[in-house]
């Protein structure tokens, strides 16, 4: 395997990883900020209060986005498996 192939595969891996996990992280961020804002407005300072809404939002994003995420991961896997013969040269 030459250096260009390794760099291309690593770049693809990072790109796919960031692409797949971005919606989940954004959902947790938005819900976390909303709950923190609600806690600041109502003066409820319970640290465990933000856990359940984040968990529900992340679960919903994963359920709704699962087909797209799976398709992205399958495309990367096919790309990776097609590169295996080039690695042995």
C-alpha cells in the first residue's frame, strides 16, 4: 500500500465519521442549550434534568436517520473493500 492510498482511505474514514455523527451531536447540542436556557429562566438547577430530553432527541435522530447513516457506512465499506487489492501491491 502506498502513502497516497493510505491518506485517501484515512481522509474518507474521517469524512464519513464526521458526516454520520454530526446530526446526533447537533441534536444533543440544541436540546442541551434549550434545556439549559429553560433551567436558567425557571431557576431549576437540577443537573439530571437535561439527560432525558437529550436521550430522547438522540434516539429520535438515530431512528429517523438510520437508513441514511447505514447507507453512508455501507458506501464507505464498499469503497474500503474495493481498495484491499491495491493494499497488497
